[in-house]
C-alpha cells in the first residue's frame, strides 16, 4: 500500500526503536551512532507523522536519552531487555485505533507474533532495519522492510 502525500500527513504512526539492534551492537553507543540512526529514520520516514518510542539497556540509556530528546524512552537490561519493553507497548497499549502504521526499528524475530496480530487488525507494519539485520520470521510478518542508510553495512538477513 503506497500512501499519497495527504494520507501520509494524516496517517498516525508509531516507531518502536531498539537502539542496540539498529546500531548492531550491545555496546554503549557513541553519540554519532544515535544521531546517524535518527537522521536515517527521519530520511526514510519523513513523509510520515510518527511518534517515537526508543528502548535501550541501562548502559546505553544516558547517551540515547540525551541525543534522542523528542522520544518516549524505555530502559531494561538483560537478555532481550529492550525488546521486552517494546513488546509491552505493542501488546498492552492501545495501538489499534490510535495508529494506522507501526514501524519496528529492529530485525529481531521476537516481534513477529505481535506485529502479525496487529497486521490482522488492519495496521500497516514496517520493519526499519539498521546494522542488526532482520530475521526471516519478522521479514515474513511485516508488509515492508526499509533498510536504513548507515555508514557501515552488515548482513541484511540474519538467521
């Protein structure tokens, strides 16, 4: 589904970003990494009016929070911590009826079931893929995959 310019401006969209996945590293990001992700997302989705929810580990939070000021910030450490915070938003908040489009800023398979459920309710689902790649399961669950333009390219598909 391609949106016209008028539809794009009125299409309410939420972007759920796992910063470590987009950067492709669980290490504490540098401010340049965060700014490059933001710039690339803005370039890819400038036609959409989107709200951002960004999740990170506690190690990444200070840099992410400082350099991504116009976003809702979530923090959770441990295995899949950021993913679990974003899943909580998808599964427990009123996404249906509030948004028409959901952008998942991650390629992790953990999102596949939740986004499939949302797609079955009529929402358009887009995966924004950074350096972390995308799982085949998530790739099959979304309507569109957008590869972000970042300075260092890595594998687009992961197992």
